[in-house]
């Protein structure tokens, strides 16, 4: 093949958000749109680093992925990339990409230097929905802000991109390595099945040896898991028209099956779980019981050393994103663990893990993970929970009482107290109105001297969250507006960075209850008064015209 230089010019709005660039398919398929972003990424990494490198390109298989993969392969070839690794049919879960970048060794001994992940994650897919792309670094984690800022700057000045001419489309539906030659020498495309590398890694973490036997005993024998326990497990370009976000609103089928929501099954199983489009998010359910993600990471951290072989020598530390509840903080304090609070999004956990400061981390948005990779990992979370269930059920294996998911969570609350928690999302709000609401909240903070009183408690402190990375010293500002109350309650307001249209306001509401006789309440009911304070304080209805949120999690 030869290299074509194509003249181009900047296209507005290519700023990567919380997790890459996400736009409607119609936006992505505009002439030069994808090309500009990919070339801007190569330029941000620098030509010397790109030349001779090994690049992973794959995603969640959503609509437009197959075309995008062919384009990126041709651009990689033209920019001097030595080889591209592609998942069979272009499919690779986000956590699997992370694992592949870290662990896989090619037939010629090569290791990956980075990855383009083609996903808009929990956003719907299809010709009228979203596409997305993000770049992950050689550690398997999302590019840090230093790189994503550079990419954005490059998109604003781009004049040209490079693409191979005479390189045929690769058949990504068949495993194998194809070789080509170009101006820089040899170029290979390696199509392989990512599942085996990923499973190898997970087996070691959670289900090796005795834990595997427990999982089989509880999951298959005790709880009767069968083939029929899998719902919607065939990947589709448009996710079957559904919204691929694992929460109580969108995972309706599973929720009913677990005996919750509308039309609940009368005989639900003991354990259920769901993942999002790219399999990095998870929802954990017990029989008629929902585990709040903030509780989930705290419970995993509290039990990791005993229940999960990978952590048997101890946890290096734990971390959560700022809006995630403080349930994890209480565990960290109790176990005397290093603890970090980072901005929303997975890119901030990687530095901590690379520096050996963090083993387990999580977000309230159904993201949980560990330092086995540098992405959140839905399947890992399920295996972590299975390991904990197995551990807690050692006695039940000898005829004792079955310990359920609900028991485990309630025992946790009894020991550590409960953080009542809910998130209200106002989706597709007018962008101007959303900005005004945020500005109003910031302005209110300066009048704190006079004391913002509420029926719940007084506000002790209010600020905009700012993070200084303890490893590289980089600072991230304006990461959400916080109101911290004297009784430990918190209200957090943020604008979403993953949407493709309008603005989404997220309101996070949290209240701590230490008294174990009061930890069994319904969370919406317990949080009612604080919700009222939040809505009044923010003038939510006045600014947005909305009397209710789009989604409550
Ligand atoms: C949301 C979540 C955040 C998560 C991000 C990516 O971001 O709040 O916690 O890391 O999605 O998740 P935002 O900016 O919309 O609040 V995924 O599964 O879409 O990669
Ligand atoms: Co996701």
C-alpha cells in the first residue's frame, strides 16, 4: 500500500468527555469526522511513538463499528503503526481491551502500546443513536487528561490526515494474521479471540482453586443456574433497541426476574447481575434486593482479603470517585487502608494503581474494578461477589443456613453503618439552563457565611471539587459542586460528560446512618427530606422546567 495525505480542516466539538468522544452516529459519519479525531490522537501521542507500535482496535460492536475499524486500520498503517490487533468481529469488552493491552503477547513476541476502544458504553446504539471512541494507553487505562486535552487542541488546528491506499478491507470475522507492506515496511493485522486472554486473567483472580468449586456449588448446584439464566447475551449492533445501562430502570427484564419492579417474578433466584454495552459496568442484585454500587465497592473492599485469593496478601489501598458514597471511606478507616477520592471517570484510578497505591476502586455509576486491569470490569465485579458469597457460605456447604446477598449487605450496614444514597438524572435539559443552574449553585456557596440552613442539618462546607493527582501532581478543577452537611450528609451536582445531546444534570444525595436500628429503611423515603433541600437549593424546577428526574438510581 501507499500513503495518502488528505487535506482536512477542524470540525467543532471533538472534546473527549468523561470517557472518550461520544456523538450521534450521524455526526461521526460526516466526512473527515472520525479521521480528524484519529489523526489528532496519533499526533498527540507523537509520530515517533506511533511508528513501529502495536495498536488494539475493537469495541462493543455497536452500529458503525465495522466501518470505523477499517478506517482506523488504514490510518494506523499510514501513520507507521507496525501491527494492529483486532478482536474477532471487532468485538472486545472494555475491560477485555485493558487486559489485552496489559497481558497479551503476539505470535512474534510483541506487546500492545495502546488501544482505540469503539464504544459509547451505556448509551444506546444504532443508526440514530450514539457512537464513541476513546484511546487507552500502554498501561491499559484511559488516556489521562494531559493527552485528551492535547487531542482536543489538535482537532482545532488539524490540516491533514494520513490513510493507506491499496490496503484491502480486512476480514475481521476470521481469526488469523495478514501481512502487508508499505513505505515503512511490514504491517500486520492480527484478528484473534479476546475471550481466552481475558478469562485467563479472571480465572486467576477469582475462580481458581477452591473458590471455583464454591462458585459451582452455590451458583449451579445450590441456586440452580442454567443456560436459561442468561438474558440478552447475544451482542447486537443496536442492543436490541434497548438502553444498555445496567440499572433498575433499564434492566427491566432482569429486575423482574429478580422479584423487583413491575410484574416481579414470584420465585426469583438468589443472585442476578447485569452489564452495560461494553461490559465495564455492573449491577448486582440479590433475591428481591438491589445492591447500591457505592455499597458494592465498600463490601468488596471489606471482604477482599478473606474472600478473594488475588488479594490474600492485603489491599494496597482503595479509591472512589467524588460523588460515590462514603461507604468505602468507613471501610478504609476501619481497615487502616490508604484511601483516595478522585474526580468522576476511570482515568484517575490508573495512576494510583500504577504507583501501587490502590487495589480496589469504584464509582456510584455501577462501576467497580481492581488493579488486575485499568478499566472498571463488570464481569470481575460479579466474580468478586460470587467469591464473597462462596466465602460467607462456607458453613452452609456443611448444612448451615444459606447466607444471601441481602444478608451480606445488611451485616455490612450493621458493622459500618449505612450510607443512604440516590442519584437523580435530569437528561436532555437545555444546555443553557443547566449552566445557569450550576452557576446559581456556585454563587450560593459564597453566601455560606450566613449559613444555609435546612430541615436536615446545617451546611458545614460547600465547594467545587478539585483534585491534585498524588502521583504526577496534575490538577483537575471544576469536578462537581459539593454541599457538605454537619451530619455527614452530602449533596453533589455535576454536568454529565458522556451525553451526545443537550445537557444532563446529575444530583447525588447521600445521608449517613450509624444507628443500626435505623439502617433498614427504604432509601427514597429516608432521603426524602434531603432531596427536598436539594431541589429547593438548586431551584431545579425553575431552571429546567422539570418536576421530576428522567432516571433515579
Ligand atoms: C458517567 C458516570 C461516570 C462513568 C462514566 C463512564 O459519566 O457518571 O461515573 O465513569 O459515565 O462510564 P458522566 O460524566 O456522564 O457522569 V461508561 O460505562 O459510559 O464508560
Ligand atoms: Co461502559
